[in-house]
C-alpha cells in the first residue's frame, strides 16, 4: 500500500556513516543506513553474497562494505558493485521532520 510509512525513530539516533537495524515481524531484519552527507537508505540486512550483516559494515559514500568479505553494496539499489554480482532488496525510506520512515509494504515485501 503506497503511503503507508513506518516510523522507526529519530535520524539523529543513527550515527553518521552508520546504521541501525529494525526487526520486521515475520520477516527479515532491515538495516537503515545514514551516510556522511546525511541521506538515509534501507536494505534487507543480508549481503547478497553469503548473508553478511550489512548494518555492521563500513558506510562510505553511498555504499556499504560488507563486514564478511568486503563486497561493496550500493545503498540506493542493494546491488553489488564492481565485478561482484548480486542484489539485496532495497526498501523505500524518507525523513520527515527528523523522523525516519520506511515503507511498510516495501519492508514486508522485501522481508517475505
Ligand atoms: S557475505 Fe558479504 S561479502 Fe561475503
């Protein structure tokens, strides 16, 4: 359902170049990233390579380096960069009055 947003907390609670995780009932955890230029992105917290927890990776630019084998994943699309192939689902996310909102339908679909 478009327009159905889930409030997951204050933007300021996510460290710059960091991430926090959000559990989704009945599905996979979502990783919400904050970049150095203060943008937010949300991906399923599972690397497309072997399932590494992307929320524990290093955010650089608009990518995250997986903590397990250092694949670079584009935050906007969830696509592996360079010669690596794979994609983790991306979830629509926005910031409104300092609160971070993720698309409920997107989160459920991605986590299904
Ligand atoms: S599990 Fe992420 S790079 Fe291997």
